[in-house]
C-alpha cells in the first residue's frame, strides 16, 4: 500500500484530516473500491455528527452505487448501529456496512469503518490494503451498467429492541443517571431507551452538534472527565456515563463522581457474562491483564489475551466463540451483538447489576482497584518510538516478556505494557501492580523518565 499517497488508510479503518487526507473525491473512490474488492450487492451506510460527514457519506454512497451496489442509508447514527444493521439484516441481503466517523479524533478529522457480511470487520490485511492499491494504481474496475438503488431507512426501532434484550426491565430500580453525550450521537439513542426504562436521566451536552462547542468528546482523556464528575456530585446521582462521538465506547463514574478505569469494568462485565454462560471464553487486551485473568479464572471462565484493536478482537472473538471481550480503552464486545463492540449494552448491564445487587458501583469495584492499582493510560508524543521501546526492553529484560501487542514485561509485583498507537502518533504506557500503590508510582515514574 502506498501510504504516502493515502495516509488516511490505517491498520483497521480510514482516518485522516479533511480535506488534505480525506475528501469527497477520495470518498467516491473508496466506495467504488470497497464494492469492487468484496463484490458487494447491498450496503448499509451511516454518518456521525461531524460537519464534513454529510458530504463524505454522499460521495461514498455515489461510489458504492456506481458499482451496482444498493445502499440503505441509516442517516445520523452511531458506529454500532451499522454493526447491528449488518448482522441483523444479513438475511435481507446486506453484505456490507460503512460508518463515516472519526470517533474521538480532532474536529478537522474524519474517517470510515467498514464491515462485510455478518458485521465481520475489514482490516488492512483483509481488504483495506487492496482497496488502497486499486485507488493508487487507478485500477478500480469499470462502473456497473446500472447504478445501485438508494433507500433511506430507519432501523432504530429494531436496534433499541435488541439493546433492551440484555436486561429485564421489570427488575430495574429507579436510578438517577448522569448521561454526557458530549454533543455526539449518543443522545438520541438514550432518549429512545428512556421510554422503556425507570431511570431518571440528567442530560449533559445532549444534542448532537458537529461544531463540538465543548470540545470533541473523548472521556478517555482525564481533562474531559471533570464536568461529568461535577454533575454526578451536584445531582447526587447513582451513576455517571459518558461516550465518545460515535458512542462505540462508554465510560463510567461511580456515585461519588469518581471516574472508574475501563479495566475494572472489563472484569465486572466478564463476571456478569459468565453468570449467563458458565465456562465461556473472555477476551482481553494485553495492556492491563491481572485483574481480568483472576476474575475470569475465579468465575470458571477461560481468559484469552488478544491484540488490541476492534477489528483484531472481533476476528478472534469469532474464532474462539467468545461470549465477551473487553479493552481497558472502554470498548466492550458481545457475541450476541455480532461479536461487535457496543457503547450502550455495557451501561445497561451495569445499571441492571446495581439494581440487582442494591450496591453502588464504588462498592462493586473497590476490592479490585485495591488489589490491582493502575497508572491509567499515559500517552507520549515521541520522535523515535522504536528506539524507546528497545531501550526499555534492554533495561527491564529480566521480566517475563509478551509481544502480543507492543511490549509487555511482567515481574512478581508489577507489570507494564508499552505500545505504539494504531491511529495516532503516540506511545502508550500502562502500568499495574499487585496491591502496591507506592511501587506502581515508583515504576511509572521510572518508565516515564526513559520515555521522555
């Protein structure tokens, strides 16, 4: 693949600055090449709220139709709505899906995520590189004699019914929940769910707004969490939830307004899923592992480590027939959701758990946080990431090494993972210890000095 010509083509999606790296002219070619590589007949498409998304999705649709593919346009939606449509409408002939979104990237970025029949992911190896090669070589096959049809559809009713199937609404308690959509796409879905739930919602930045008046929503960044903390405390809510722009990730705050690292949610959700499916396989990423491994083992499940990234995890989920997969970055994958990630199912499950247990979220995770304290993901922009990783490996070479994704080194009382981002020019560090917060701070500081 000629990455100089097409720098927006990444490991498992397309993402780049508009219009320099991604624009309508390229979007037409992407639509054509996607249809050609996979011989697509019927494709669902949608877009997020970004100001460039409408123009890009129309160009994409044009390219798909050029090749004879029929297009079902879901309009404004979240990434997981495309996933749901792709697997739930497979019997209706849907064999592909595209969402125009750049998720949590800066406002001047946009991108696309692709699936094929049954919501199976498209990666560089499975098709993106070939799409790029066709575009760069100007060798996309000729358009079809007859363009595909275009139909605007509303699939939200089916999608909402699917989401509600994960909980028993009759057993839910009247919780007060702060929901911060960050002016992304989550707000309308919360409103549709609200009609079926006994919860009182405190809505923050609820309306979709592509100008992102309060900044691009990305609660993974610590500086993006303060407002949800404040509102949870101010309203004395039972729970706080926030999403990124396309809501394929959700983030949690306890009743005290404390942000709960996604790592601990992976363990909590794994435990819940194993109650419903004893002995099932649980996938987890290598950045933070000890808590998940211990919980899954205690619950009688099988823990399977996998490479980070939505496309890679989905492939492995299918191969293992795993019931659930979780990343500490707040992606949660479910077998019954086409092995795809959802930002809505996790909070419904957690709310149901709070209702059933009669406990606060802080109580459900306190022991695990004490047993395995973490640094949180620390991102660093560096000039030569490979050299830094090599230097760290040399200095900490006595540890047990794992290279599933980046470099992981484990010692008796602490472990860490350092890896390059697949989507941004960053080096990401995660450190955890066995119940030793002082050691955690010491080793985190040590590693950061080597990085910086």
